[in-house]
C-alpha cells in the first residue's frame, strides 16, 4: 500500500457523517479489461462515435450499431470488477453519512462489485429499450440473436444507453447534480472529464464548498480545480485512498 495516496480528508469525511460522491469513468474498468473511449487504446481510436453512438447512426444502420454493442457485451461479459470497484464498495460500507456513486460506465461492474447506491447516468449495456412501447428490459443473454432484436410488441429494441445528442435520464441526472451540490468530498476517478453534462459535476461540488479528489493516470481538465490529484491506476490508488488492501 502506498501511504502517500491515502486521503485523510476522505477517510475523515467518511467516518464523521460527511456526504461522499464518487464520479466514475471508463478508467475505473480499464484494469478489468474494458476498453476506455479516448486515449491510445480507446474505442474512439478505431470507431467513429458519430457512426455508432448517436441516434442518427442507429436510425441509419441499426444492425451495425447493434453489432458493435454485441461485441462490447461479449467482451464485458468476460470481465470482472477490479480493486477500484471493490474500494468503492468498501468506502460505501464505511460511510456513516450519505454516499452516491455516479458512474458514466455502462458495463455494470459496480453492481457486480456490490455497490448499492449508484446512478448509471449513461445507461446500461445489459438493458434494451423498445423504440415502440418504451419498455426497458434487462437482457443478460449473449448473443441476442437476429439483429436488431425485437420487442414482444414488434418494436425495434435499442441498447438502453445514452448517445451523443441525447438527454440523460432526468431523475438520474437531477439526483447526481443534487448530490454533487451537497457533498463534502467528491472523488473523480478514471474520467477524461470532457463529456457533458456530467463533466460539470466536479465544478458543482467545488463551487458548493466540496473537496474534490481526482484519480487518473494523467492530468485532465478536472485537475486544475481538484484539491488532490493522485496520478496512477485506479485499481491501486483507490484502495490506497481509503486505506484498504485487496
Ligand atoms: C485511468 C485508467 C486507470 C485509463 N486508472 N484512470 C456538439 C454536438 C452534439 C453534442 C454536443 C456538442 N458539443 C457538446 C455536446 C454535448 C455532448 C458532449 O459533451 N460532447 C463532448 C464530447 C464535446 N454530450 C452529450 O451529447 C450528452 N447529452 C447532452 O448533452 O444532451 C443535451 C444536448 C442535446 C442535443 C445537443 C447537445 C446537447 C450525452 C453524452 C453521452 C455520452 N455517451 C457515451 C457512450 C455511452 C454508451 C456506450 O458506452 O456506448 O458515454 S460517450 C463515452 O464518453 C461514454 C462515457 O461514459 C463518456 C465519458 O467517457 P469517460 O468515462 O470519461 O472515458 P474516457 O475514455 O474519455 O476517459 C478515460 C479516462 O480514464 C482517461 O482520462 C484516462 O487517462 C483514464 N484512465 N485507465 C485511472 N487504470
Ligand atoms: Zn415494445
């Protein structure tokens, strides 16, 4: 354990009834083998977001979009939570005040790691949504069969994720913004901090008097407002931050 990564401020807030928010991004799951979006090995190196992660792309070619999501579903199905996910669950278990995990990740690994109070603000790979009746259904089966999959109502199903140009689910978003504005400490881990509206959250926390801790391999636009920046892999730094070993 690297004692220099321990955050006395985080541990003190957790133990004294403070409100804690974790804001997670793709880097949180990188050590589980889930590709990130940006950066050298990121998905956007080989795939164009506008071809795959917009409503227009799905309208043009739902089979292509579904093939990409099926590939990712198959990949993530083989992945397990890593020490970063476990550290978040451990922190939630220790917190005596409020705790909320706001995750941009659609892989569901935080759920598998046992975190209970979370908001998946960009949706979930393991759910479909019907373009006809709007039903959201959990679908863990893989492969899904003929693409695009169909609802029992006959409508076309899409992945229940948030694409560029789409609004985030309103209730989910408002609870994330409210928690950011009320927290004592926000830990921002493994996100490039460039995708809005979620990229606003650290600023909201900071402007409301919260203490912001960033964990990332490299500096990001969030680093300049953060009170602590811990550079390193989330699977090593997060357990150190909360003072646990996995
Ligand atoms: C490690 C690590 C390790 C690695 N340890 N760290 C112009 C046109 C249209 C829209 C816009 C526009 N300009 C702005 C917008 C708004 C747009 C936006 O913000 N775009 C910017 C990119 C410019 N946002 C939206 O469109 C959002 N909706 C919205 O704003 O609605 C209102 C509106 C309506 C109409 C028009 C305009 C606005 C929706 C955003 C939806 C994002 N969706 C995705 C895909 C989800 C589904 C899926 O997975 O397929 O969400 S895109 C992708 O980015 C995904 C992620 O959740 C999100 C954030 O990425 P994240 O998590 O930060 O990952 P990376 O890869 O960027 O970073 C990883 C980080 O980890 C790096 O920093 C590494 O260093 C680090 N790392 N390994 C620690 N081991
Ligand atoms: Zn339907």
